[in-house]
C-alpha cells in the first residue's frame, strides 16, 4: 500500500514533525513498507491459533504487588525545574 506525500504530511502534522521534502519521500517509502508488512500479516489464517495476552506462555515474571515506603513530596520535587504545590509544573500544550 503506497502512501501519498499528502498522507505522509498529514501523519507528520499529527505527530508534530517538521519534515524536509527528502524526509517526506523516505517516510513515504518506509511507512508504505510497514503497511505492506501489516497487509501480509492480515492475510494469514489464524483461526486455529489460541488468543494470548503475551507472546510467551510463561507466568508473569513481575514482583508481587506490595506497598512500601516512598519518597516524600519534598524529596521528589527537589530537582524539579518547576513545581506548583506538591506537583510538577508542566507547560500547557492544549488550548
């Protein structure tokens, strides 16, 4: 599935990327290759494949979920560039 430059520009706008004309061409080629690979995957018959939530059937290797002491707000915010009360201050990006 070949993407047009218009579609690449649209995706770049959504991702807030400023692409040069050369980068647009390269992204069109690369994104089209990704979509072609997905198209190949969609053509596979997976009707007999059992659904899984993980790529491997191994049990979870994560630690037990337990409460434990944490840092105080003062310690957490000690190196913060900006803070409001006990929270990190971040620039507003949505109008």
